[in-house]
């Protein structure tokens, strides 16, 4: 079975631009979470979606938004990009909302210049 | 505040030299502790879930244990292919399923 897939793999944007990152969960998984990982740090939680509803939000500004589609895929949007948004953005899927392991995709490397 | 601290930050071993990685956590209540392996530039790979003190899980050369305040990842007779960053994460009671990660331990195993 295919694992979590993310697109694009790499992305270079300029300050002030907007970006959309995409994630497809493992087949049968209904929950998707987004994390930001800065070099040398552990992943930091951004959002969790379950059954197309937002179930959790981390300490990130309103420039960050996300949504989940009926097929359980998800998009993460970041507006007004800052240099500090440069990071590896990870998507993780799990069977349900609580009590299940999260399986991560390969990530999208975002560079803001 | 819920937090996870991993030590050491980096560990260099000779092939076959066994050692342990530590993960200390402070949470109001624990719904699960998770170990992941991460290779450079890639997403974390799930290794283990531990739910209660005294629980142990094994996979090949890796063994994870859990107490009320910390977890250990024991690596027995490591090989160069075990070189990676090992991440520990907790899911606190009351969270919406999100994980809180430590900064990781970067393990290098030399032949």
C-alpha cells in the first residue's frame, strides 16, 4: 500500500507570496495532521483535521490555514510568507482522531528568499 | 507546560557498541509515547508506541521502554545503517491528537 504522499517535494518562494502544500493520506486513514520542522528541531504541530473538520490548532499565526477534502486529502496554505517560514512541512495521517499512530509523509521543503 | 527533552543531542558509536537514548517528558497526563527514526531530508518513520509505565517494545536491534517520567531507546550491537536522528514524541491527555516532539538524538555508527 502507498504511504502518505506530499507535493511538491521542494518549493522556492519569495517573501510576501502565498504557497499551497498538498497531502494524500494512507488509504483508509481519515485524520491528517500538519507539522513544521525547522533544521535541527523536532516537528512542531500546526493543524489536525478529522472527518473534514479542524480538531486541533498549534501556536501558529493566522497566515497559516488548512482544509481537508471529502477524499481525506488535505491542503496547507501559508500567506504573506516570511523568511522564518522556511522549513520542512510534514503531513501525517492516522486512522482516526485519537489513540492511533501517526505516519508521516516525505515532507515538502519550502525555502523563502 | 507539556514538554519533551531528549539526550544526548548527538551520539557516536562504533559498530557493535550498544547504548541507550533518553527521552524525558513532562505532561499532565500521557496518552502515548512514540519513537520515530528520521533520515536526513526525509519524513519521520514510525518505530514504537508505548502507553503505560513498564511497557516494552522490540524491533530488530531496537528496544523501547517506558517509565512514569522517561523512555529509553536501547540499541544493541548497532550497524552503520542505524545512523539517523531518533525522535521521541508524546500525546498528552486533553490534546486533540497532536504530538509534542523532542529535538531528537543524532546517532552516528561508524564501521
